[in-house]
C-alpha cells in the first residue's frame, strides 16, 4: 500500500464513491421504471374511464335530441 501514494489513494476513493453512486442511481432508476410500469398495466382503470366517458357522451347526445 505504500507504493500507491497519496494520489493513488485519492483515485481509489473517487473510484469507490463513483461505484457506489452508480449502484444507488441504477437502483433508483429501476424502482422508478417498475413503478411506472405498474401504472400502465391497469387496463381496468382505463376501461372504467372510457365507460364513464361513453356514458357522459350518451347523456349529452340524448339531451341534444330533445
């Protein structure tokens, strides 16, 4: 370890910190990706919204026919 010197130790610390930062940011990215994919995989929610819009359009159409 005495052959590395101060600049080598500083570079090792920087490399270690960058490695930790990479894994933390990668984990956060994967969590965000999984959270967003859960929101897209709920077709029942989308179906219920579309059904509500259809019902509202039917009621508007009935009112306009009067």
